[in-house]
C-alpha cells in the first residue's frame, strides 16, 4: 500500500523520504471518521462495566498542573491527591502520574516517591519555539530532577512547512536525552488541523521512537477530540501490526466528565482492542476530570448523587 | 400589555381606554378585591434586541410611542449608531453557526418561531389592534398570516437549493453545479404600517437561507416588534441571528448602509425616496446587495394590504449568492 | 481484563401493545368485515406481540371508499398551506413519540434500537417535516404552475424499515393532496398501527390516511382495486413485476422501489479505515435487510488482502444480540422465512466454490439470527453475486482498473445504488457518471435524506422518493 517500507525509515531519513512514506499512508475521510467516533459515543456503559471503567479511567489520569502560577505548594497538594484521590475511600485507585513543568519535578517526586509516575513537560512547552540545545537541556534537567516521563512538543511549524526530517531528528534526539524515561510526543492536533496531518504526525513520532503519542498541550483549542483520538488509535494499531511495537496514546485537554472519559475508553476498546486498556498504553491528561470520576464513583458506591463539596479541591 | 377579550364591540375605543387607565377592569376587580385593592398593572420596559439579549439603548435615549388614537403607549428605546454597530457585530458572530447549520435544522427553528408565536397570539392581536387601529378580526387575521408566513418560509430552507440551484451541462468533461449561498449580514427596514406581518415578511426570507440580520422596526408602531423579539428569543434561534432595533431609520440606517461588515440592505420598508436613494448610494461603498423599496419598482407604497399576498422567491433570492463549482471527471 | 459491556436494554415500558388490532379505516379502528387474523411476533424471541387483522375484499373496498370520500370532500379542496400544517403536526408527533416508536419498531422488526432510535425515527420525522413544507409550494416543483393531485394512493410497503417506508410513502402523498390506503408488511404492522394513532392525535380528517394490515393477498386486492389512482410499492422485484402487469391498461400511476445487488467499489487510494466502515455499514446495516445494501464488494486487486484483513477484524468487533440492547450492532433476522432464504443462498455460495468466513459471534438460542458473513473467491457467475440475499452476507470480487470496476458493477439487472471509495475526486465523478444506479455514494454509504431523491434504474424500479423529483410521483403535471 505504500511505496516505502516503514521499516526502512531510519535516522538518516530525509524530508523527501519521510514525505514519500507519510503521504503514502491512506487518507482519512473527516466525515467518516467523525461519524465513526460519534457512533461509538452512543455506546451505553452501565453497572459493573461502568464501575470498572471509572476505576480504570482514574488509574489512567495524568493529573496535571501547567500554569505560570504553579508553586511547590500547589504541586505538593496535587501530588497528595494523586496518590490518594478520595480520602474517604481508600479503594479508589491512585492516578497514573502527575504532570508538571520541569522545574517542579523535584517537588513532585519528593511527595510521591515511587507510588506514581512523574511526568514533566519539556522542549519549550507549549510552543516548542526554542533551539534544539535548549530543548535537550530542558529534557535532561527534568530527567535529572526525577521525571520518569517526558511530554515533549513537536515543532508544528517545521511539520507544516514539510520539514519532516527536522521533526524526526528532534524527536530522536529528545528520546536519547530521556534515557530511561518514557517519551510522550505531543502532536498539538489543534494546530495540525486536518486528520491526514494527525495520521502523518502520529507515524512520524512513532517511527522516531515515541513511547506515547499525545494529542495536545491543553493550551490550544480544540484539544483532544474523539475523531482525533480515533485516528491516533488507528495509527498505533497499524504501527503495532507492521513494527511489532506497542505505542501508547494520551488524550489531553478538554476531557472533563466521566461520561466523556468512558467514551474514550470505548474508542480504545473498539479501535485497538482491550490490550490498550491499561495505564501503560492509554492516558488522560486532565485536571478537573479526576473529581468528576470520583463523584461518579461515589454515586455508584453509595447509590445517590454526590456533590462537589464531597471531593477535595487541591 | 394586559389581556382583554377580543369581543370588544368598539375595539379601538376600548383599547385606548384601557391603555390610559384601568377604568374598565377596575369595575371587575373591585368585586373581588374591594375598592382599595384595585390591582395596578405592571408595565413593561420596551428595549432593543441585540445578540439574544434585551439591552436599553447604549445612548440611554427613548422616544414616545403612541397608539392608533394618538394616546401615549410607552417609552421605547431609541437606537443609536453604537447600538447598530453592536448589532452588526452580533449578526456577524452568529453568521458562521447559522449559515453552517443544516437547512433542515434552520427549517425547524423557523417553524418553532411559528409555534411560539401561536402561544402569544392574543398579545400580538391586542398590540396590532391598539397600534394599527384595526378591528379584532383584522388583527387576528394579520397575526395568523404572520404565523403562517414563518411556516411558509420554514418550508423553504431545504428546498431553495433544489429550486434555485442547478447542475450545468457544460461542454466538456466536467461536473458543474451551482448552489445558492447566503450573502452574509443583512440590514433591513421593516415597513411602517404593517407592524407585525410586514416585519416577519422582511426577517424570514433573510434568515431562512442562513443570513443574519439587523432590522429596524416600524418607528411609529414598534410594540409588536418587541413582542416578536421575545417570541424569537424563546424559540431556538441562536443569539445574534435576528437583531431588532427601534428608533429612527433616518438616523441609524446610514450607519448600517455604510458599515463595511454589512453585506446587503433590504429597503422594503423605506418610504422616503431621498433616504432610500442615500442608503443605496452608501451601499455602493462596499458593493452591498440592495433590495429596493416596492415603490421603486412602480408598485404601490406600503399600505399593509399587499403584505397579505404569498411572497414568491424574490425576497429570498435578493440575499443569496450563486456559487458554481467545476470539477473534472476522469480516471 | 476485558471491557465487557453490561447489558443496556432500552425500557419496554414506553410502549403499550394491544392484544389485538383492527383496521384503521375512515379515522377509526374497525373489525374486519371479511378478513381474518394473524399474529405478529418478535423475531428476536419468537414471542407473540399482538394479533392483527387481515383485510379482506370488503375491507379493502371500505378503505378505498373512505379515502375517496376524504379526497373528494376534504383533502383535495384544502389549501396547501392548511394541508401542510397537518403534515407538520405529524412530524412533530413523531418526534415527540420517537422513543416509544423506536422501541416498538425494534420489537416487531428485530432491528437494533440504536438504528431505530438514531436512523429510522429521525429520518421518518424529517421526511414528514420536509414534505410538509412542499404542500404550499407545489408550483415550484417543476410541474407547471398548478400541478394537480392524483386521488387515492394505494401504498404497499416492506418489513425492513416499516415506519420509515411509511413516511416515504405517506408524507409526499399527503403533501401533494392525495389520500392514502397503506398496507404495511404482514410481519411488521405495529408501527403503522401506532401511526394511525398519531393521525388521530394530529386530528387529521378521517379517511385521509387508512391503514389496512394483511399479507400479500390484501396487497393484491388493494393495488388491483378500481378505486385507486396511484400505486406505490416497495418490495421485491418479483412482486413489483406482478404489480406492473396488473396496473397495465388502467389509469393508475405507478412507482416501484424494488430489489438491488449494489456494488461497493474500493480503489487503492481510498481512505481505508472509513472505507472499511462503509463496507461494514453497507452489508450489516439493518442486518443487510436493505434494498440498496452494498452486497457486492468490488475491491481493487492490489489492496484486496489488506482490505479483507481489516474488514474481518472490524466485523469481529460487531455485537450481535438483543435488539433492545443499546450496544447491539446486529439484531435479529426479521422472519423464519427470510432466515431460510439467507441460509439457502449462503449454502449455494459454498456449493459453487466460494470461500465462507463468518464473524465469530454466538447466536442466541431463540429467534432468527445470522452472523455477518463474507464470501471471497466469488465470481460474477455465482448466485451470491447475482441474487439479492437481503441478509448480512457480502460477496467479494476484485477488479484491476476503473473500467473493469464499472463493467462489473453494471453487470446486473438491478441498478439501485453504488458506492465508490477513492480520494481522487475526478475518478469518483467519472465512475458516478458511468454507474447505472439511482444513487451513487462516494466515500460514504447508506445515506438518506428527505431532500435527496432515492430510487432505482432498471429492475430496481422506477420513480423517485424524496427531493423535488419525488413529488412527480404524486402529481399530475399541469400541461395546459
């Protein structure tokens, strides 16, 4: 189906090579993809399945704070919540990770220890407008401070200008700088605009070594949407089939309700299979989602609707 | 306004009496509440309708509206150029959503206006009777026609393209088709005399195809326009699709006619030849489409009666662009 | 750990089904004069839902007479504007009662609630809404300044989309000023009978819509009645041919919407994931009980294996079972007879050497079920490539060039629909101009809209339903 074997793409690939491969991928029909995502959104998840899905979703949350006004105190409070989301119910699972700016990694790690992952956004998040040296240093410092996951942004300008080699090389370089830390590559799909671009950027990131591909920084609207996530899930599915490596997907930004979160889990289940229904391969990047998941959880445990004063605000 | 029975024998007299005092109803009221607890009605403040909200004029001005007998009825907001500017902004903001909605959806929204108006018909009948000085039967008929006009236009939303569009058999291996598209933001002047049916007949053909509008209500008979705005606001019409201003068209319309973000003018309701000419000249500044007053085309001036006839396509066609697409056919 | 969706059944409590139903004639339910009774069952459980009447000769005559009276005395003289308001009322009532009707449809027909809720009901309401708007605009239908209605329309509809087919028939007939005698299919009469109640709630004048239930014999009596001016039939090509013979030499106008064996053509530059969705939808939508189903997959040879791999993987995820479960994708086959026909044709595929693959889903013990099935190695000569199966059975053929695709797609007596999947616009339009089919879907499949005409070429019938073209079926052109 494609002129160049995806396996042939290596570190020395030129923009022309990459273009020939990426533009040889099947196109995405936007209307059809949106229709498929919307249909899956009508799945009705009830009772035991819902309870299971809510706990799974909690365990997939990257609890996030990425504000200029972040302080060590704010990060410590969020970390406490990450470890024990519902103080009134110890059976509520911990989240997957906390996600902070690089300079607050040490504060986070000091609180969470080894109980949850610490993810740092790096590479001149969110715009990515900096030299490669700055991006690599940003990455290395976060890893040194204790981050075991790095959320990098791609250079959308280079991608849109067709300079695929530059994007590819940046990802491989950051991946090297990560050392043992897992690399999530943020595509910022709200700036890529087309689903064809989302598919191509997903493949580019996976070929360059991404452990996860992530929709958005959360600073651009639209952030994660079901059609975008569908296309990324199709990409990881096809990549696993052709390369034998499982890449994760992180839907970040704009997912605020349990209902939405469950729709994403259905999308995962029916697109790439239940093998991806694990925090190792699917994450939610969110801040307010967690409390809604907890409210729903309380609703299912107690049988009556809960209220916002019965979950903690960190 | 308060409700009263449509069976008033001397309709106009009874209505104006009630507008000035509560003489008629106080006789009834006293039997239940006693002489000292006669109920005083709560009167409404009449405001503009811009972007889905009901603001007072930015200028703080009002003018006095009178009923058909010349008796004071209410103080009505007098729109300024800044209100017009705000209305253009609201209409422009609403345009992408409204024009992007499916034709089926727009048809249902227009039909919903008819449904809501049907529930307010008594109020509208009273206002027309009081404002236009017509009989209860005439008022009832005018309201019925206004409601039915929404229904008529609602039905056009998903049929315009079939009737006005075409597939064009060009001499070559091309698929070629033409479809009508809304022109954008339309500023309109409602007719002076026919205060409800005339107004509906101006708004509906503009918005059914996806345009948004700013309409100046009849200056002398503004009250039904405000009630219509309330019906529209409680239908499913998105904010900004319809904006209704009360005031002096001669003051406000030149600002709209020269506004660069207005795409077309409907001057159906303009009776002053000099004003119509001025507005048309101003429209030329950004090549706005202009629907001229009826009398320009040699037909009778607005007397109310000609609004009763079935409208035809002209009012819709005036605010449509034809887009033609060429596409090759080949393996 | 796996994500097993718990059952999510739609509540049955929203519907009230009577133990037995009469015929809806002249605005009221009446017992049949010379008719009989039949039972209608839930094909998912084989449980009897209700007993309905079958109209005999005198019942049919009474219904036609009522329609004639209503036509002469009320409906033909009513201004289009007022007639339209009745049709708008019906549209709104369908919207208001959509959940109840969706459940009833799924119970009686076996189709998944997701489809009856998200497709049948919204489209049925839209059809009435859109046609309501035509009632006072017939001068714009391209049939002269004042086209005239025909009179009494006899309408016979199939069991695959009971309420939607009713809407496609009744809405244009009423909007154009005709009165109606409608016969729903014998296995799916319940939503038509519920529609009779909607006519009552809309205060539609008695006799404008009459609904008579029964089997083929009732349908034959109806279309052969001297009192009808127009016959509209949706169903099998075989019965369509009988009807065309029977109206020969009469004044009756006729439209037929019959069978199909539609090609779904996938080029190597198709948007593959969406094409696979379209193939799946084309053959499994409504259990394949769709006259325009994409039952022949024509796939470009260079990508055939990849497409088939993706197709099988996708079909494996389909959920077959209780039609009232909101997560069900594939419901029950409508009747034992239809299941027997599907089974027989599938067996012919095996016998003629095609290779069968079925999605690995377990079938319930009771009711009528057939798993999504794909036959590969099919040639144009095979019965499963030529005959309409009307079930979830796909025949896969390959092609090498666009010319070959057109040739194979057109090599059938039918001509209802076709699908083309390619990201190259000029090729899509080239294909569309050469395909002999009444509807061509490009990069989508099974789309319907009241504004869009639907109908077939050749043995798939004639006449269109929907859009401006559909009005001609119910109007006499004003050719003065």
